[in-house]
C-alpha cells in the first residue's frame, strides 16, 4: 500500500466497523481479511450506531473509563460483575463496586 499512511487511529465498536465495511463493499470487492472481518461483525455487532453512540457517551461519563475500555464494554456487553472485572483485569484502572454496578445498569438498559 504505497502512498497510504495512518492519519488518525482510534478504537471503534464492531457496529462502526460493519458500517465502514458495508460502504467499502458497495464500492467494490472486499479483500480476504476484510471479508472475514465483515462476517464476524455481522454475527457479533449487537447494537446499531445510534445506540452505541448513546451508550458510549454514558459510559465515558464514568470518570475511570477511557474510550478504548468503553468500546470493549459496548462490543462485549458483559452481563455480570465478574465479566466487567475480567475486562478490566489487565488495565491499570480498577473500578469500584458502585462503578461496576453503574456499568451493568447502563449496558442492560441498551441490551436487545
């Protein structure tokens, strides 16, 4: 890919990846890796972009949660306290019990 460079890098939820790949698919064929990613996102993207945006905004209001952590929470939609703790197990950030409860309440509000 000569002549292309990364201008900006940020974490994106699966639904946004799906939207990007659908647009690219309309323009032409997807490459092998893109097709695999497209299939994966079709299976596992649970929310639409509007709901994801709302949920991300609410999660980011919790002081300790950063953008990449919010993306993981939105993609995985954890159901239990242990699931949330597992997501944060390799992070420097540790959520308090009340914050974990708030995260689960927010996610359950948007769950299908």
